[in-house]
């Protein structure tokens, strides 16, 4: 069972037990839902002849996004001469960076971009290009978050430090009652801390929160250092050759805050909303009641599933249920797979939840922050309401 789980998130049993064994959890053993789901999805790919990876539309999308990013960078650094030219370019640049993260890096990092490991690695390294370490991200997101989603004390994505209370099982401070207002700008600022401090801290300590992370060795360490050097050169050294200091830092800040806020909010809509569950493992045995696949579905919420534009821009992160179940399938397949997942979930009595739009998800995240800021007593989280009635 555990081996099946870990194959899903892309690590081997041996690697996992060596590196984060100090806090490992055990999921429920009834795999019938996952087995049937896999059978149906396998059948879908057999029947349609569609590719799981190396999808032509992904290569086209990558070219468009990277061309936009390069063009915006050149315009911002070498052409913009006034603040009213630089400001919209910085905002668009932030959005293009978020799009690289959602589409290219995320698929590459999960090995769902291509059947060739080197292509996946190359695509994953686009994260280094926009400031964050792809090495640390693999452990933080690909392994820890994807295995322990929404489990307080294990999933680093739901821990924003003392400034925010995102789950019913985190300590509440009085000032959290205003968190549904003040957290939004902090989401943006947080990405600057991630790039310039968190990555270095995690690599030096060999830890991500309570979970151990192997320190990068040899080529991994070379990649980490070169990635940071490349980003700092692009973000500061090159612009400082043609501009004064304050505009460089100002527009770096604008770009990063836009990118960080968009990335954070999109990821928060999948797990930090009223409809998601926040289960705790049993004390002592560390057992999570549900089987791994059921846990993934019930702790995750889709949104805007019928918007082709949002699906294109967000790289399938509006289909996070499908992504968590099939992280090694390229995101362009998620809209079709979602119908199979939804139907199978209904048959097995698993709660499949989706918001009809991005706005509905955003409103639910706002209400969840307000609710977590107001309650001090244990709140088991999740509701039975399904925002988008599924046919
Ligand atoms: Zn992911």
C-alpha cells in the first residue's frame, strides 16, 4: 500500500523512508476506489489514444509563455523609460512568471511533461529561472505536500507561520481575526522571502518544517547555486547596468508581489476553502482514516472546470483533485479525466467538490480565513455543501 502511494508522488519507498521517516503516516488500507479509478483512466487513454505526456499542445504552450516572458523582460529592462511604462510591464511580467510556474515548471517537476527525464528536468528548472529552487520545491511540494495534503503539522503548504491560521488545528492568536484582510498582500511578499531566505534555510538545515529533506549533493548543489545566481543576475545585476538602484528594487518588488499573490491564491483555492477537509492522523499510530486516494479527493476542491481560458492559463491547477490523483499525467488531460473521477467518486461515496468559478473559490477562501480567525475551539473543518452541483 505505502509503495503504491509513494509511486504516485514520484519517489521510491527507500528514498522516502530514509529521508522523511521521522514523521511518516499510514493511510487507510482499502484501495478499491483507487484501483477502480486507475482502471477507468487507463481504459480512457487506451480508448482515445491520447498521450499521457509529450502532448503537442504543451510544447506550443511552453513556447508562447517563454516568448512572452522573454519579451516582457527585455521591454521592462531595456525599453521602459518612465514609471507608467514600467508599471504595467512589471505586472504582466509577474503574471507571466506565475504562468511559467503553473504550466511548465509544475508539469516538469511532477514528471508529467514528458516521458524523457531530461525534458522534465529542464522544464522543472524554469522555476530556478523565476527565483525559487526546483530542488527544494520537489521535496516541499512534490513529496511532502502531495503525500500529506491538508494534514496539519505535515503539509508545509498550509503553514504560513504565526501570521496566519489556515487550519482548525493551528494555534489561534487574537490578531488572526483580521487575517482575511491582511493575509492577501502578505501572500505576495512571502514569495520574496521564499526566494531570498526560505530556500537557503531549508538547504542549510536539511529540513522543511517538521520533515527532513536530503541536502543537495554534487550536481544538485551546482544546480541550486547556479539557479540562484542566474535569478539574482537577471533580477538585479543586469537591470542595475542600465537603471538606478531604487527603480530596480521597486519594480522587482512589484513583479514579485504580483507573481507571489497569484501563485499563492491559486494554490490556496484548492485546499484552504470551506469545502475541503482537514483530517488529523490518530495519535500514537499515525494512521489517517481514509485511504490515500480518498484523502486526496476530500482535501482538495476544483474550480472553474468549464473555463477553457482559465484551464489554459492555470495549467490545470483548477483541476487539483485530478492532479493529486494523477500527478504524472500532463495537465491538458485533466478536463476529460475529471468526468471519470467525479463519477467514480459518486459511486464510491467519496466527496467530490468543485466551485463553479474562480470567484466562487476566492469567496470561499475569504470566508475560510475569516472563520479560522474567529474560532479558537477545535473545528473539524469541511462542510457538506457542494458549491457546484454536479449532475
Ligand atoms: Zn503538484
